[in-house]
């Protein structure tokens, strides 16, 4: 309005400039548009050809869905700086004696020289269930199955040389720095257990929705499905869940590596006693992720009627303000915290459980590797999607009528993720890859593709920006002083 008023005071001449001025302005504007288009095209082309491993050619939103395969940007030369950097082997110690044939399973790995005899957490047993489709006579992981998994994968990862060399062949750019931190996680596993990580060849996808549907590949008589690793699975899919990138940090949302972040959240939780916490349910997140569940959750934002406080998270505003209002350690002030899946699987579950509040889970469909350890009414409280607001209200009313038991449910959830320290994450990775390697019917070699590159810590740090590099360096592993936990063998029926 102010601009319009300023123009009006100039009279008729100001409102109707000479024709020559209009022509000159049009030519200048057209030239500027052409120049900007050329620069933008060149920039897009340059970005798509470099630093793709970090996902810099995507919009900076934590939940950017690809509508279909053709919309996925190409990977191209993502590890461009790697050839100029020597990929040194990880820290080493004397290698263990070679295993006898057919003895590379996790059960033999766990029992070998394990003096502490520490059993793995119960949810580790899901490794056997996840890999069951490839176990048994006439089955196994073949090259043909691996090739079939490629069309769903974002990258192929091979570990060779006795667990000392890692190659990556990228097929499309992952969201943000997911690929960067996922590759880093494997390098840190090799660093923690030098010479113990098996040689493997696997396909990995970095998106949030499983793709290997049981209805297409199920049945005992059917051939095994394509083996595809990702961050989650469901009861209706064969995708193999693997620890997600955020355990090593999520720089785009300012979430620190897991050991640091959990310690910070737990410290924040101690600041408010259970009795002093707000006796309502709390959720803060992004509802604008093509999630009908989260949109419906907005309708429960009434503390008097539904006992719930629902907060919209704007990540763009948070980034501009330095994440001052999104620190997870400051969000443990309510007795109840809600977990609602978004477009698909959500990374937020472990952070919600960390508060020690009673977690209210709204019928989660997706499972990550540790959530198989959750038990309803033991370490979380189930909420139904149908009649969601009423279900939240009933859970809060029950908890406030039974505060001692509600607090114990919250504490048990917190203990579950407290046991999920990085040593447990690495043990899970090691057992999963060792079991997977025992099912392969071929010897892994470095990918023959000219686009495949060897990755090492130096090459990834070269690609990272300052903030990513800080997170990567903060999440470096050290060689393990103890043996991995003991994974029981699979049930005889499996």
C-alpha cells in the first residue's frame, strides 16, 4: 500500500512513462531473465555433477518425497574428490584367525573369544526374521537377486579386502546428507571392528517407504525377494532395516550425534520432575508432509477437550533463528509425548522415548531396527488412529489417574533407548552384515561400474561442509575394547 501511495503522488506522468522508457525496461528485463536462466542452468548442472553424495541438489526440507523414480536426480560423480585423497585403512589390531568354512554367522562371531558373554538385546532376534527369506536349501543371496534390487536402490555398497575397503556406486541423490552419513556409518563400523566386518555386496535405499512387498514375493515356493536395505520395514515388506543416518548426526535439523543428543535430552528431562510436568500430551512437528495422520492430529489441539497440545514446526524459520526453539532437550516438560508417523517412517521415535515421558504411539506401521523391542503398555501407550483425539484423551486421563504406573511406562521407554548406545548400534550392524554375508553365494568384489568410487573418512570429510564435518568428526568411533554382544542362533524352524 505504501508503494502505491508513493506512485500516485507523481501525477499522470509518473503513472504513464514514455514509450521509449517502457521498451528499454522490457529489453533490460528480458536480458536479465535470459542471463539468470543461463546462470541457473549452469549452476544446476554443476550441482548435479558434484557433491551429490550430500544431496545438495534437493530442497532443504527434512521430508522431501520423490514422486516417482524418474523424479530422482542422478548421482553422477558424487565422490569427485576421492581420487585425490589416499583412502587409508582404518585403525587396525591383529586380525583374528581365519574362520572355517560356513562359520561366518553372527553366532560364531559373537562366541569367538567373548569373555563378557553379554547377550544382545531381545530386538536383535529380528535379524533372523529379516533374513529368513534368503535362508534355507536352494535359496541365498545371488547376483541375480542383487541386480533385481538395484531398480529400487539409491546406492550399491561393497566391502572387500577382509572388511577394509568400501566402494559406493550411487544411482540417485539421497535427501540432504543421508547418503553421506550412511556411508560414514559403515566406515565407522569398520573402524570399531577392524578386520571383523565381513566382505559384503548390498543394495541400499535412503527413502522412507519400504518397496519389497510381500504380496509380490511371498510364499514358501516363491523365489527369494530382492534383498534391499533401508532404514525401516513393515510387516508387509521384506526390506531389511538398518540403523538410520541420524545416529551419526542430522546437521540439517541441528540434531547432534546420538550419544550426545541422548545425553542432552536426558539431562533436559531431569530438569522437570514427573509430578511437575504438564499433565497433557504434547506433539511438535511438521504436518505438511503428505500425512493425513498428522493433519488429523492438528484437530486434537485442545488441552481442555482432548488433553493435547499440538505444535506446528517450521524448519525454515528454525534454521533462520539458529534452532533456538527446536532443541529436543527443552521438549521434556509434558508427562505424555505423541509419536505420529509422517509421509512414511519418522526418525523422531528415539528422541520422543528419550524424554522419559509416557510415549503415545499412534498405530505405527513402520518399524526401524530397534522399535521391534517396544511392547504396548510396557514401554509405550498405544493410541488408535480411528477416534484419535478420544484415544489421546483416554490415555492422558488414565495416566493422570495412575501417575505412578504412567511414569514407569515412560521410564521403561527411556531405558530401552538408553540401552541403544552406539556400541549397541554397531553390534547390530555387525551381526546383521555378518548374517547377510553368510547367505551370499558369491564373493564380493568392487563394483565394475566406472561411476563407483572407493570411500574413506578423508574423502567424505572432503565432501562435507563445515557443519557436516563437525558432526562427522564428533561421531568417529574407536576400536572396540570388548567383543560384540552374543546373538543367539536363529530358531530351528527358521
